[in-house]
C-alpha cells in the first residue's frame, strides 16, 4: 500500500485543478482524510450459540463469513439457525447500518477482512433475530463523520487493493485478520455527505444490475435443465404433441420408441493427432492461442507456440478425466496437461453438439481426483436420428447463446463496478459526471 501511494505521488508532477496532495495521494480539495478508527464508535465480538434449543435460549440466524455473498443479496436461506442466550441476543442483534467484518478463514485468492453492510431489507426478510458468529466482529460507526454505506464501499476499495492482506496473521494454517491494527493504520477519504450518498447510490445501482443479471442466468440455467429433460424424453416435438409420442424404457429413463442406444466407443473416433500439452504453471495471461484444460473455465489461459496447437478435426469435446467436466470446442486450441481428454465425435452417428449435450447428462460417479475416463467408456448413449439430434442441439444452442451473452454482461458489470469503485473513492471521477437514473 505504501509503495502504491508513493508511486501515485511520483506520477503527479502537477496536481489537477481542484485537487490537493495528501498522504493518500491527490484528492479533491473539499475532501478530508481520517484514520478508519476515527470513524468507529463501537466494536462487538460475535456469538455462535448452541446447536439445540433449551430454556432461556432464542432461535437466531447467525451470519458467518461464508454467508456474506448471499447476505449482500438479502438471502439468508443458507444461514444456520443457532440458539443463543437472550442477553447475548439483546447485545448482538444486528440493525440496519451495522457492519460485519470477517476475522478468520480466507484463502490465497480471498483474504480475510471482508465486510458486509447490514441492510434494512436483509432484516425485514427474516422473522427471527440476525446475529453474527464469533469469527466475525460488528462495527458501528459515527454517522456524524461518514455514512455506513460509504464506509463499507471504501473498505471494499481497500480490500480490492490488497490492504487487508497486510494485516493477516497465520496460526496453524488459519488466517486471522488483525482488525485493530487495520483500523489504526489505514485511512479513508471523506467527501461531503451529499457526495457520499451519490457515490454509494452509483455503486449500489451497478451492484443491483449485476444481481439482476445473475438472476437471469440462474433462471436461464433452470430453463435449460427443463428443456433437456423434455427433449431427451420426448424429442424435438411441440408440447401439445408430447403425450402422443410412443415411449420405451431404457436404463436412464423414458425415450422415444424409435431412438436407439450405442456404446460410448461407437460415439467417438479413435484417431491420433499431434497434441502439445502445457503445464498449468506455464499458462500465460494473454497470447495467440487459448489453452483448454479440464477445469471449469472454458479458456484456462493462453500460449504462443504454434507447434503446440491441436491440429485435428473440429469440433471436439473435452472431457476432464479428474473433474468430469465436458466442454464443446470449435476453435483451435492448446491442450492443458494432465487429465484433459480430447473426444472426436463420430459424425456418421452423432451431431457433435448433440453428443456434447448427451454426454453432459451422464451420471458418472465421483471418484475424487482419481481418473474417470474408464467409467465414461462404460456408458451407453441415446442415439436419435441425426435430423432430430440437430434440432435438439439447435434448441439448446440457442439457450447457451443467451447464457453466454448474460455471462458477458455480468463480467462487464463486475469490471465496471471495480473501475468505478477505484475512481470514485480516489476522486478521479466526479459524481457530477455520472448520470444514474
């Protein structure tokens, strides 16, 4: 953090008009800076409570750090119900504007020190008291200095910069956040209250747009699941004709009578092509050729050597031997090492896209990080006429196209939020120049 601030000052040979130089770098002249601890009026430790009810105990929802993401969306459905002494409930029951800080847990990719702003809606949606666990602490701030919502967003700004990582202490493999040191050392920019409100409103609006997009993605995924069940039971027929489709029972359920089944070996070709394999630690962040491996992401990284590019027929289906993940690939790529199987569809029997969707429906037992290809080879696959396969693949492909568009929109909103958060908290963008209706 200190190096970042020094770099900012060195880069600023000349202050922009209306700015002043501070310990945090250039900020608008009417803004102030204070230490975080100056904003805090109260810190209270959490309470975990008991597993079972007993006389004198009160049923409560008790928030953990792992619940923060859903609680931010006012969803408490997975927050555990615990039983807490009435006196502890009275002291620790959350109210709107409270801030909860995660003290323990975290990981290399997700440091401790995350913060949650308690919203009215979060509390109104739940009939029982809402508390916070003993691995978190509640902060209440003095609203005379700064708005709780602005304070929470500024904290997130510091978190994104990696500030909380500097205050982690590791004991027996557990990461603990040194809250007091963080509050004592870190500083906050404080615009006038009307600007704090505007900044918070802008950031909240972008968050709401992202959450709306997430709900669209969730609904579209549910639609896809329903469509797949229908199409793989009745075929590509209108709903009003489904009851008239003659069905037969196979091992995986009901299918149209005229569909056949084939062994997995008949669905793919046994062909060998040059495949260069790149170790995960060697992936590039950008480059000429995408790397496809057995992980969840479609593209895991990049590579620049053309001699390592897969030179066989396309499209292909990637199977994760350890992960059981399937991917439909219709572009030139470099194969990620270890556990990445390339399946070449037998196009005399299968439409490649249909085969991909059929494979994703298989229930392959999870053997942990052991290999699963031997189990895949034992599977039998439904094999409709090619014309029906194509129609089914086209229907599901249209849904996937919608999903990809929404995922890109979500990514764009996440990038916008991070960009706005940084620029608004440093005064580089003025709220006067942003119109949010």
